[in-house]
């Protein structure tokens, strides 16, 4: 269009007479174009075309006027020239757009560095604030020295190339936005047509800022924007909507069928109807519906929108926003359930409940009406005064319930209310605010009828007075019983200690003798010594266990154990006894046994050993079997241990009494087979402590089956590492081949136990130092270098407890193992509390000692092999 204008200018230089007509035509076109721009919004393409046409024809008009003025100076008479110049200058100055003509100025390198103002009109002056008198004939650097280089570069290109340019740019010097059309009337010159677009630019920026703030607000509120084309049915969503719908914005096309796939099937018709209604009525679009995400989760959506119509009222599109209300819906459902629950409780709870405002009934539940004989209709709307006999009592209860209620929220009062039938009922009133801190919203009052309770309380007061006297007498008797129980406990502890101390030497030296090269007769004698010692030790243990169970002091400690290794260990232990009687002992295990179970492994082992020991004792030929399998009882996993034998059996009338303490099937059994009659009693009580049961099925002369059923937590993890005991057992089987290295300090006052411990440790390759009391133990621990200290706790001068504390106070951290004949539960805790690392009870076997050594002495080795790490 601009090039067309330039060609027209050259034609006008030849046809001056027609220039005026063309200029007038250009003015008409300009006015028409300007009118067209006012009719259409800024985002329409016709606006751009109108502006280009307007600017171009304006430029043609300006140049035409300029050419005619110059030519009129040459060919017209003087007066005509003045009239013509005045006429055309008037048109030139009254142009709406700014116009200016310039000479471009280059430096020596041909770079545009300045330009000179030749002509400019009043509109240019108004748009730029430059006075023509101060500007024409001067250069830009003189007028606007800080004008940025952009202007020089683009004007230089136009003046040199002859190619027109049109652009929008901000002038730092004038602090305005301009839309400029520049062209070259002749080489070295350029003409510009200016249009001030500052207001439009500011409006566009404001619009962008507003949209940005809106986007930020919608994003922050997790709201999305949508539109629906009423003609095409296409939907457009922003990214936030796509996120709320769980759809990919890059693949969503907006087609109706694609949208309906996301919508919950039950809500499709509802949404269609809402859209149709808004299009037909222009009402606000409001709807809640559900969408289904790709992961099948259902989300609730709230949507609001308005209809946009054209100037004739024809619907164009729906525009709106939407947001996720899933949590709100869940909260509403939860609130609804709570309200239903409260309503149900209010109606059915077996206590009177009333809702009052200013002590006026607004609601009561069924129980209150039933208890006091009034219907709801007879109660609601009345003050509570009609239930009281006296005004004073009504006022007193009011003060007691309502004074300070706003602060504390709940208050109570006890009074007497009269029923419709005239009876007086003792009640406890509990008042609670509906909304804490706001008494005007009402009060819930719970009316608890305590008539019967109060009657019983009065009776109880009488009983209590009697019981107080009885309690004083009982306390006196209990104190005596407690002293007796303490004396019994102390006696058992002392007896245990005194028996265990010599038993340690008997059993220990018996084990040492078994390791020597003895004759068959000597081996027989040693075996008798060991059996007798172990029987005596078992007797002591049974008595102590029975005493603990009887006094409620036996504790169960659940732990994880490896079932297979436990069964193998018990089988190895009992096999010798069975073989000695030429009885076949076998353990039968089902395939579904877990690798690990959770129970008290010490007490489980004790139960099984007791049952197997009894079975072997009372069986002369045949077999003893331990059958182990899993079973369910009341949907809980249990393990069943059946000890089956072909022994003497038990008479039917004796099968329950054998579980009583100190009782066997008949008196001759004790004389023939020995024992205290505590084994089965202890085993059954242990089974009960393990939350299991022990039962027997037997036929006299045929044999017996003792069934131990225990609930266990079955650990399904098959990859667990075997516990420490099973690893120790691998070495216990060849204890004669184990050699340790290190220095051990033994603190022991009993000579036989000194010799026994020394021999056992030396046999295992250890260097031994023996002291006889706690003072020597502390002295040696401070001056010597020891890898382990075995500390007897009952020694003269300074006991083991004090010696251990002193060693720890001196900063010595050598492992200390308590070695004592005190075996009550509290004894072990006292040793650990004093600073000991572990505890070994007397008498102890060589295998037990090896377990302790292996735990605290880092290096050991099989004989004839190099040392390895434990």
C-alpha cells in the first residue's frame, strides 16, 4: 500500500492539477477508515487494515499537499501562490496524524547518526510536544540528544534503500508509544507519519496485567477456566481444568464425545439439560457434577458460567470457571453421617437429653419423655420451672449450671425434679454449650436419673462403714501374711543359693570327669553323680518355679525363636535318656510349620522337656513321639505339640488330679519312679501363662497323649538368619575342640567353685586369675589387663554388686558376667543394674559357659586351626 502511495506521488508531480482532487479523496478515505476503526474492537483484523489504509492515504495527502505547495511557488503568480500556500498549509496543519520531513545525516563510515527536521505539522507538534519554530532546521541531537539508536538505524535504512517501513516503538525521550510509517520521497530524505498509541499500549498492558492476576488468582484457588461454543459444541479448557479432570491438555480436542467420556455417566444428562437451560433462558449456569479420572477415582466438580450473545441476542458461547469440591463433598458426607449419628444417639440413648435456650425447652428425646411422663408437645416451649417444687431450687440450679458455663463449657448440678405423676426423682444435670463461648445458641442438658443410684449409695455408705472396720482387720492380717510370704520367698532364695553353690561343683566336676579317660565302671559312677546332681537341680528349679507361679511373679518374655533348631536341640537332649531305656524317640513334624515363631522360648522348652521326660520315665518299651503341626482355632494360628507314648497310661479318674501340685497317679508311682509331682502342674500353669492349654488322653496300660496347644505369632519371613542360640549349638556339639584366647579374672570365694571354673577355662585355652572377694577383684581389674571378669555376687568384705559398681566408676569397661546362685527374677535385674553385662546362674554347664565366652571373647578357634573372628 505504501509503495502504491509512492508511485502516486511521482505521478502527482507530473499532474499537479489533479493533486488537489486526490488529496481531497484521500481525506475522505481517511475519515471513512477512522470511522471503521471506531466500529470494531481492537482484536479484529479490520482494525489493522483500517489503520494501514488511514496512515498510508494520510501520508499521500500530506506529500501531495507538500508537492503542490512547492510547485505552486514556481508556476503561480505571487498572490495565487500565497493563497494556495495558505490553503494547503491549513490542510497540512489540520491533519489528525503527525507528519514530518527530514534529511538523514551520516558519519564518515556511512552510519546514520542524526537527522534534520525540514517540515512538520501541528499534529506532530502536539504528539511530541516539540514546537515547530524551535525544531525546523535543527538536528535531532540538538533537540532530543538521548534518543535511542533504534530511530536512527531504521530511518537511515528507509532514506538509503527507498523501502518504506512501518513500526511501533517507545520513545524514551518523549516517554510515549508511537505507530510510525516512514518512506523515502527522495534519496537522503525520509518522511514520517506519526500516530500516538500510548493510551492503547497502556490499555493492552493493563489488560495483560489483569489477565495475569486473574490467572494467578484462579491457579491459587485451584480454579480453571472453560468455554463452550454454542454453535460447534466444542469446549476449551485451560491447563488447570485439565488437571482437575485428570486429562492430558495436549491430546484433548474439546469434542463433546471426548468430554462425556470423562464425565460420570449418571451426570451426563444433567449437564446437557443445564447447558440447554442457560442457552434458552440466559440464566446463570450453575452445576455440580462428577468426573472420573484414568485411575477410576471419582472427583466432584462445581461449575459456574454466563452466556455471551451477539448484538441481536443470539447465543455465542458460555464462559465460566470450575473447581474441585471433592474434599468439600467428603466433609459434607462426614457431617451428614455425624448428624445422623447424633440424631440416632439423641433419640435412642438411655438417658434424658434436652435442648434449651434461656432455660426454655426446644427439644427432648424419647427417654426423657418416658422417664418424666410428659410428651414433647407438653414440654417444648415451656421453661424448666414446672419441674421444680420451689422457685428457690429452680434459681439455685440455674446459678450452679449457668454461672461460668461460657468459660468452662460444661457444668453439673444435682437436684430433684417432679414427674407428671407427682413422683420426685433425684437427677444429675450436665449442661454443655452447643457452641463454646456462646450461650445464646443454646444448651444441651443431660438428665441422668440417679434415684436408684442415690438409694444404693446411701446403703453403700452403711456398708462402707462396716467395711472400713473389716478392712482394718484384713490389713492387719494381710500384713502378717505378707511378712510370712516375704519370709517364704527369702527362705526359698536362700535355700536355692545354698543348694546351687555346692551343686555347681558337683555337676561341674562331673562334666570334667566325663572328659577324662575312665574305665567303664568309673564312667558309670560319674554318670550316676551327674544324673543325681541334675535331678536335684531339677527339683530345686521345680520348687522355685512353682513358688513364682503361685505368687504371680513368673514373667513371660516373648521372643523370636527358630522352631526347627529348638526341636532338634530338644531331640538331641532327650535321645540319650530314651536310648538308655532302649526306647525309640522320634519327632514328627508337619510340612506347614513356620521357620520362626514368637513365644517365650525358655518356657516352651521347659514344657516340652517336662512332657518328654515324663513320657520316657513311664515308658518301658515301645516309643515316645513328639508330633508337631499347625492348626487354626477361632481363626487364629496355633501350634500343637502332642507327646505320645506307649507307657503305663493313666486311669480315667486320675487324669485331672495328676495336674494338681505334689500329686501323682498313686502313691506307688512316687516310690517307683521318683519325682515331686510338680512337673505336670507347672507345665499346665506355664501353658496357661503362654495363653495356651494342656490336655491329656490316656488309656491305662496302653499309653498316653499329652497335647500342648499354644497360640503363636507366625513369622512368614523365611530368610531370617538363625538366632544366636542355634549358632552356639553348632559349636556346643564339639565343645571339646573349642579353644579361646584371652585373660579371665574370676572373683569367687568358694574354693570348689574356684577350682571348677579355673579347670573349665584352662581347658578352653584361657589364662585365669582367681581372687576371693570384691576388694581384690577391683584391685586386679585396675592393675591387670583382662578380657572378661566372672563375678560372684555373694562374697565377703566387698560383695560382687559393690565391686562391679566400683570397677565401672573407675572407667573400666571390661565385660563383667555375674556368676551367682541367686536365680530369682529380681536377682538378674539387680546384677544388670549394678553394671554387669550378663548373668550366668549356678550351677552352669560347660556348654553354657562356652556360650558366654563366645559372646564376649572376640577370638576363638577349633583346636589345631587358626584363630578366627566370632
